[in-house]
């Protein structure tokens, strides 16, 4: 990815669907549809609906059966997939450039023409139930869902994405159609593309396959998260290791301090081996095999957390190590060399990640959806390069207080 010359093409169709495209010289293209609909948009009796609908989009349309949907892309060596988050549903593809038109048509077909066959629905419910059981058998993954559900217990954004066995079993074909009619609004959809094709051609196909759909403007407003719950909970689990998350509600995805918080999370326990907590808790003290810091930003809230797994007798020592790392950031501004290393590390990670054109394409779509524009990699790196030690100190003193952190332990 060229950090200097990334230039986006954008367009809005008459029914509100938007398009963002990044030219590429590669023979492989990537294209997707990002929809501003996720778990937080479900009514109390719809838990798991957004995720199940995403699955069912592949199970038949007015024009194709399930086998033909997958074959339309895979028969020419391409890939098609989807995922659901708390706020988004994404359908995305990778393919050779010469198959752009068939991909555009297929994405429009599964987005607008899915029919959710009754027979397929019952089978897919069983698939989701197996997915739920898989997560229940993986405490290192399940704890993330359980922590967020406890932190935001008063709000739908705290619900896990998959739903419960009871809620999934109760969903009917009519329920799915109603949810799709209510939440798949044309003004809440973005087509995102990275490939070697003229933008004018994408607009032409977009007019035919997407603009031809009736306009559907979203009238409802999402209920604001409005705060979080402070808690400390230990759950008995039949596991060999203790699993722990300690975290706090943090900045939303447009907050001016979000880049500083992202840098702090990376300094504490990002993916590199030389982070503060990995050096202290793993390399120096042998307390953990794995520790990670994460920052999840939503449209009106966010979450900063630290996860680690350790021997059940070492949980308190591990939490104490995290508290010491927080205190050091609150009381001591990073030096010039420390800040330079921290910024360069995060900037390098972002630049390397941007080389994955599929991930870049989806990031463009999300930014276009929420901000009606998208930052180039160069712009993001420039923002990070301007973060100062004073910025880190300020955010650390605002957020990094262990007594304000909630904690969930599987023990």
C-alpha cells in the first residue's frame, strides 16, 4: 500500500447507498458491503438475530439457491465471507479483477434478495448452536463476551453476538424478514472496493444493482450506552488455568484522544513481545504465557481492557503487576526515546496491516459508513506521530486507575 498516494473515490447513489473505492494495480480485487446494523440494534426478543441473518443471507435468494451463491465466487477461484459485530454486518469478497461485475451482482443479491428458506433456517440454527457451544468450551474467548455483558449489563451493546440457545431457537423466518426490513436501510450501507478498475465502471454497476433498490431511510435512533457498571466477579470454572479481564469504559470511535489511548494499549500489551506487561509479567516474573491489552471503540462508547491467563494461585500477583504498570504511566511521563519507540512501533504495525488489501477495504467501508470519508494510512500515521508524552500522561491519569476498573476472573 502506497502511504503517500492513496486516493479514494467516493459516490452516493440516489437511494442513499454509498461507494468508496481505492485504486490498485494488483490483479486481485476486494469488494464488500458494510451495513450499519449489529447486535446492539436487536430488540430484547431478537438476541442473535443480526448474526443469524448474516448466516441466512447465503442460504438462498430470489435468484439462487445456497449452492449457487457460494459457487458464483468460488468457481472462479474467489472467496466470499461475512461477519457480524456489535454495530456492523459485513459481506466481503476477494477475486480476480475480471470478475468484478459478477461480484457486484452477487453482493447485491444476498444483501437485498435473500429469502431465508424455512428448511435452511432450521439447519442454520443448529450450526449457530454448535458455534455457541464452541465458544462455551473456550474460556479464553468466552470471558471477553461475559466481561462486556457485565460491564454494559443495562444496554444491548453488552449482549454477545451469537445469542443464547433459547433465543436462537425462537427466531422465525418472519422475525428475520422483519429485522431485515427494519435495519437494512439503504442510507446505512456502504459498498467498499480495492481493485484495478475505473471508478466510473463501478458507479455504472452500482446504479444497476444497488441504486435500483427502493430507498429505505433509517428513522430510528440508537439508544445511547449511557455509562457502565463497576464490578468485581469471580466465576468458578473447571479449567486448569485462571482467565482474567480487567477493564473500563473508554472513548468512542470519534473521540479526539482515541489515538493516544490506542498507543497506550499498545505500549502496555500490544502484539509485540517487548511491551511493558509482557516483559514484566512473562519475561521477568514468569506469571503468564499470554497477556494482551485491547481497545474496542464503538460509535458512542468504548472499552479498554487487559486480558491474561495464569495459574490460579498467581491471579493477585498478575493484577498487582498491571496496577504497577498503570501507576508508572500515571506518575512518570515517557521519555523522548520511549515515546519515539512507542510511536514507531504502532506506526509500523499499522503500515504493515494496511498491506492487507482486504482488511484495508473493510476499514474504508466502516469509516465511510460512520464518517462519510476515510483516512489514508499516511493520515493515520501522521496523527500517531504527533502524540506527545503529555498526551500519554493526561489519558493515563484520566483512565488508568485500578479502582475504576471492573474485573472478571474465571478460576
